[in-house]
C-alpha cells in the first residue's frame, strides 16, 4: 500500500508524519510552531502602551524642556534613561531622568535656595533664603568692607527702601520679625554691630510707614532718593 505524501498548507514543504493514528496533519513542524507563537502573542497581549525609549528620541546636548528651565548638557554612555541637566537658575548640573523632564514631571533642579518647595502653602522667600541669594550674587560678606565703618564685614544687611519688602513671621525660628526683600541689590556688607544697629533703624522706619507716622517719614524723606549710599548715621540723623 502506497502512503500519500502530504504537503503543508502554508509552505510547499512536505510533511513527514502521515497521520496514520489520527487526522492527517495540515502543517509542517515549522509552520505549526509559528502559528502557535502567533496565538500566544494574541492571547497574552501586553497591557497599556509602552512609550518610546528615551534613546529613540533625539535628546541631545542643548535640548531644553518645555518650560525652558532645564537644558541637557551631557549624556551618559550606556545609560538611555538619565542625563545631566542644567537649570536656568544657574545652579550646578544635576543628574535627572530624561523621561521625567520630557513629560514635565520634573520642572527644575529643586534646589531650595532658588526654587520654593511646592509643598509649602506660601511661595514667598524666607529671610534666610533671601540672604543666601544676596551672598551668591554679591559674594561672601567677609570678603567685603563694611559700608559704615570700613572694617571687614561679617554679614549682609538689608538696606531698606524696597517696595516689595517682607517681614519674617514671629513664629519663625530664624530672625522673627526681621524686615527683608528678595532683591540682592538691596543688601550691603556690614559688621555684626553695624548690622544690628541698622536693622533696628529699618524696623522703626517700617513701623512708622505702616502706622502712618508722617513726622518720622518726613524727617528722612530726603534720603530715599539716594538710598544706595545710606549709612546708619544718615538714617538716624
């Protein structure tokens, strides 16, 4: 008895098995495995959408985030997920995840000296943070001379006369009730004694301005136009 030769329905390859003990096979071993794998892929499809790999996006040095705050400065060899970014605040470069920066989840370098904590209810800059900004902009106080005595300075002192000045809350652990502003150009180097004396005069001026004490304000009104060169003696005069 001659056994007929079977041919695969998908490819022209012959089928070695004859199907003597059951139904005749329709596909060769190779095509049968391919069909099995296709069914498995359709049955167990991956859930969700896999975004493109960061390496597939052309994130090269010079690329800037959508808000313009972070700039990619250097890629890492062999790392497609992270890169070095530089913030617009002028801080040091920071290692961040590219996908977080591209999606907007990471908005800045999160250095609290320059960016307020979004978890805080008030977005104002504190007394201590304002003095830190002034020290970065003008230099360390110990490298400068006191504007009142000419001696080596120890601290940066708020000179007053700013339209956007603020007052440190009384419940603060650092200089409660102190008057300050966010602008570094409104700070002068002073010794500790001169700083304390000048701050006392500034508090008197701010209190008089808030209460409407025109007699005190008129007495120093001629000094406001030349506030950049004010000293303790001029304010108390």
